[in-house]
C-alpha cells in the first residue's frame, strides 16, 4: 500500500487546460449526477442526506470586533457529497460569497474544490473552483431545457447578466440547437453589454439588451433568472408565454400566487428543497426569512411550507432522465424549474476534470507526507 498522500493542485489556468470550459462534457456529468440521484447512488450532507450545504450565516449585528455582518448574497458554505456509479468519489465545494467584492475587482464568490478517495479517504485534488462551479451551474438549466423546454424553443430571456447568466446561456445553447436569440435584462447596462459581447462573440447567438424585466419574460420560450443584488427580481408568471420554461437558478420573488395551479414544477432534486423546508422550523429567529432571501427555490418552498402547494406534485429531473417520471407532457404547459445547486454536480464535473488532468499530467503534485508523522 502506498502510504504517501499526494494530491493534484489545479490552478484556474490548469482547470482550463484540463477542459473545465467544455460544456458538452459538463452537461454529461451533470446529467449523470441527476440520474445517480434518482437511483439513490449518492449522499449529500446532514441528516436528510440531501442538505445543500453547511452554511455560515453572519448575524445582523457583529458579535466580535471583526465579525462580518449579514448582507445580500453574503455567506460561506461547505457543500459535501459522495457520488457513485463510475464516479465513485467524495468531495467538497467550499466557497464564500459577498457582493461587495465587486467594488474590490473580485468575483462575488470564490470557490475551492477538494476531492477524496471514498475508500482510503486520501485527498486527491485541490482545485480552483470558480469556473467549475459556474459551468456546472450553467449546465443544470441546460439539462432542464433538454427535457422540459417546448420542442423547437428559439428565444431565451436572461435576467441577471453575471457569470451564471453567461454559463446558463452556454448550457442552454449547447443542450438545444434550436436557440436563435437571447434577450438580456440586468440592472446594470454595462453588465448587459458584456453579456451581449459574450453571447455574440463566444457563442454566436444574437443577443438583444432589454430595459425592463417584462421584455425578458413575455414571448420567451425559456426564461432564466440568476441575479444577485439588493433587490430580488419580482416575476409575474402571468407574463410568461404559454408553454414557457422558467428556470430559477438564483433567488426571485413571484408577485402573486397565480403560478400555483397554472404551472408544473420540476426540481433538480426535490429532496434537497424539502430539507430547506425542514430547516425553516429550526428554532432560530429569522431563519425562514434568511433561507428565503437566497434560496433560488424560495417561492416554491415557501408555498409548500405554508400549505398552499403540495410537494407531492413536484418532480425531479433525474427521475425524468431514468424514465421514472414524464418530461414535458404538453406543448402549452408552463413549467417552473427550481435548482439550488448541489455538491454532487461539483464532484461529478471535478472528477471528470481530475481524470483528464491525471492523464495529461496537468497541474502540480503537492505532498502531505511520505509517511504520516505518528506512523513512522
Ligand atoms: N443554483 C445554483 O446552483 C447557483 C449557483 C451559483 C450562483 N447562484 C445564484 O445565482 C445568482 C447570480 O450569481 P452570479 O455569480 O452570476 O452573480 P454576479 O454577481 O456575477 O451577477 C449577478 C448579476 O445580477 C444583476 N442583478 C442584480 N439584481 C438584479 C435584478 N433585480 N434584475 C436583473 N439583474 C439584476 C447584477 O447587476 C449582476 O450583473 C446569485 O444569486 C447566486 O446565489 C445559484
């Protein structure tokens, strides 16, 4: 037995070299992770085995001289998973998020990925995680679109022109070849302008800036929301075109409850959202509001929490992929897809990248020990 512990360190340029920006490969990894969830061959954290992650909530007032305080999209999160099948890997994504970072010239969130051998528990890799996380986040609406968008979908409305908005466009345009035009709405015109450049130059999709949210919602075959700011986007689902697919990748509000009954709901993994609902009863002041302030599935989980909607009607995409649940049944159905992001997606794409890096010897090998101190 090799008792040394050596792991592969992959910087962001190494991740690019190893293919992290390959959306076709990422769609496959995310789709595999959904199918493994549906087969039960996975574990995530917490007693539910489906927790999104372990969160550091900063309090409204500091309790120590340097303790950070609550702010929009401000958190640290540890997301852990085992993924089975051919992946057979354990891992964690650890990240911090603070929208004030934008003023420092830093991304809103900074991610690290650690992968471990599930049997001898050795760490295998430490990876720069931003691109990996953004790609898997964009692949999720891509997979959802493949199964849930109306056939021949041509138009996409993007609300929030940030990193996730861009990779969502890449995921959707890679998953369905019928997409013709994207309409983008962001509170900052400069963000929309950068998005248009990305869409047209990098992906080759015609992109149009719109100046109010309604224009990115009405007449769209697919609408994608991933906005991060002081005020959540507020959507009137009555403005959605019949047969539209609305992907909630980032938090949003619904201006009324008309969507209940009017729309079918699909989730990346409904059990994970149920875990949020259970957490809302934890005896901590303001916990429900905290969860609802950032969980992308907030309107849906709150409707279930309040008894306005039965969770039994909500299907998970993995069940669709393995044939245990129907995909879109009618071209006129309006579908809402909720996703919070899951550690299984990070470790799935991470494992594929690590395999490529191992094969091509990309990155650096770092050593913990040849033989552990107490075992010498
Ligand atoms: N579901 C997941 O797996 C997942 C993963 C990563 C991020 N997210 C969520 O996606 C959101 C976006 O993340 P990002 O990394 O792209 O952030 P980002 O900071 O790169 O971009 C967010 C964009 O949203 C815009 N915006 C803010 N409020 C808006 C509004 N009301 N209407 C329209 N645009 C608005 C901002 O101007 C900015 O351009 C975050 O809320 C994050 O929590 C979800």
